[in-house]
C-alpha cells in the first residue's frame, strides 16, 4: 500500500478507499475545523491514550468506533453518505493537572440516532470504545443533546411540580427513609416500619434496592402490608403519604404485574432499580404516564461505572439520559453521607435534574449548555448515610426541591422509628424556617438545631447519637476546575 500522507491527511483523494488500514484521522474522524451544528449531539470524552499513541488519533478512534468506523477501510462506506455520517472529533486538550489524560470533543450527526431511544444512543456512544486497545481508559464526561433529539423523548411521567401538587406539599424538601434491615423482615414487620416512619412525619418510606420477592417476604405480601401502613399513617396524620414499592423483577412481565398491583392498591409511587436497563426504564415510564404514577429511580449499580474519574460514564450523563427516558425521582448523591460525592460535582447532577436550561459550569462538571425544551423536572434524592445533624448542610447544598432520605438515620434512632422521623421532620422544618428568616444556616446550622432540640427530645437524642459520625474521605470523582473540600 502506498498512500502519500502528510500530518495524517491523505493527499491523493483517490487513495482513500483502497483496501488496507488507515489511521482513524486519515479516514475522516478528525476535523479540527469542524463547526458543530445545532442538531449535532456533542460528547466530551476523557481519554488516556496508551503510551506513544497520539491523542488526536485516539480521539479520532473514539469518534470512529462510536459511529461508523471499523479498524480497516471498507469500500461499503461509499454506499452511504459517509462524510456526514462519520462522527467528528474536533478538539483535543490536555486535562489540567492530570498528566496522560486528554479531553476530546466529538460531534455526531442527528441521523445516527433513533428517535426517543436511550438504548440506541448508548449502544453507539458507550458501545465499543471503552474496551478499545489504544486507550488505557476512557470516560464519557458530558453530553449535549440537541433540541431536535430532546423533543423525541417524553421525559418524567409526573415531574416535580405535578408531584408537589399531588402530594400537597410545598416550600420544603420532602422527607423519606429506606426501610432497614434491607433484607429479612416479614411482611407484617415490614409494614409496621412503614407505618411508624410515616406516622412520625416522613412523606415517603422506601423499599431498598435489593428487595424484590425473596423467600422471607414475597412481593404481594410486601405490597399489602406496606399499603396498610401507608393508609393508616395518612389517616392518622391527614397528610398524603407514599412508599416506593420496588417493582423490579426478573422480566418485564413481572415488572408490569407488580406495577399493576401497586396501582390497584392505591399507591402513588413505584420504584425501579437502574439495573433493569434502558428499554425497561422507558417501558415502565410509558406505563406510569398512562397510570398517573410517580416513578422512583434507585441508581443501584451506577458506581461500577460512574465513580472512577478516568474510566466509565459520569453520573451527570446518566442523569441526563434518565431525565429523557422518564423518571420522576433520581438518587443523585448527598455529598455529606457515606457514599461517594464531591459537593460541587453532586450539585451539577442536581442542576441537570431541575434546570429548564443548563448552562456550562466547569466547577460543577457541566461542560455544555443544555436546553431541556420544557421537559418535566426530575426530583433529586439525597440518600446514603445521612442524619438530622446534617440538615443545614443538605438544605444549603441542595435547596428545597429534593427528597432527603434518612434510612439508618430514622430507623436507628434510640427511641424508635417514630422518634427518628420526628427528629428529622423537626430538624427540617426549623432549618427551613431559619433560612426563610434570612439566617446563615451553613454556619449557624448546628446552633439552630441545638436550640430546636431543647423543645424536641427525639431531635436531642438524634443529635447526641450521631454527633461524631462522619465519612470524611477524599472523593474520587472531583471537578477538574475547582478544588472543594469534601464535607464530612
Ligand atoms: O440504602 C440506602 C441508604 O440507606 P441509609 O440512609 O441507611 O444510608 C440507599 O441504597 C442509598 O441511598 C443508595 O445510594 P445513592 O442514593 O447514592 O444511589
Ligand atoms: Mg440501599
């Protein structure tokens, strides 16, 4: 093969399609002059090329393998409009402070994706490239979906505005708790935990990610006892209450059967785990739209690919896809609890859920503007190792449109589950009141809580029990543009 090339560019155009291997940039997957179109999908990848691999060639390889290319020239390209179908890497920059890593921007023409299908988008964008040998590691950091594609998705079945109206709860975060122990309770004991938590002042109780239909409690028993607890607590308090009934099952038929039963019993909300997969998520979202049901998404499994900074998919991308696919609640991190989460990075996930229009915000990891085209807003959920003593931090970080979920931090209360719920409700309401009165809750928070505790024994006990608990570890997924201390 004798193809004259210069700087990766083929000089003799007649040589482009003769059989053999060309570099991806020679095949047209790199175009430094490319101006992205409004209808393009834009991706930012973090790539770590193998030693000796040119970053531009690595970026071109990512563009190639996530769109039309294979490792060798194929003449069948000429049967297509290949020049426009090729994704184009158009910018490569070293990542600040991370030797060996580069950011690569890639643009995809709108024809490359089926309308309204996250499964199709992900099969292209994260299909092959993450195992590609010339790269040591790759991560999809952020994505800009064009308006034309966003409009092909239906988004959250209910959305946070309608959810507040249905629940008749305004002006404060919602409160929830994950039932513990995660596994092992019988239906009757389980229902009792639900009742106690809701009666004590929580808005929601929640099934955990791994509770489906095990021998100790089959799913119908769980649903029956949970709804008994929900109805009794609603009657006792006069408030609308709910408990996320986890309908995750082995097949889509199981999932639908469980969802139908939840509806029959009058539940306002169902729950699925992320591990059911994109097509199942979009299917259950369609079901929920038809049946006026809130869909709670537990992001079980995400840490296997979102946590490491140099490889996988950022959770901000997952959050964007999940908003399009159609979930109403989404676990988005706590920053202060037991699980991974750099505060500003986590705030970026919240913005993706709640913005009408997301602006570029590098310290929060948001690389692109994103027009959400009036797609409904997702209610973010802060959950994982949090307790009443952190109320000021949580409200300061995340505002009002969030569900704060204290599992261990309700059920582990020394005076019982109702007392745990009371402690959280009082902590929440005193902090919202203080903030509304103009107090600086970030700094005065502990004092505000102590004062409220003088008149609320359950809160006093909660603050005393968990006062020394902290999870002060360095975050793995931090911003490249801002250094923020992790919060304990
Ligand atoms: O069981 C819990 C929390 O229990 P507890 O409140 O007792 O810690 C949830 O599974 C985590 O919130 C998941 O994490 P994430 O919300 O990040 O997906
Ligand atoms: Mg859990």
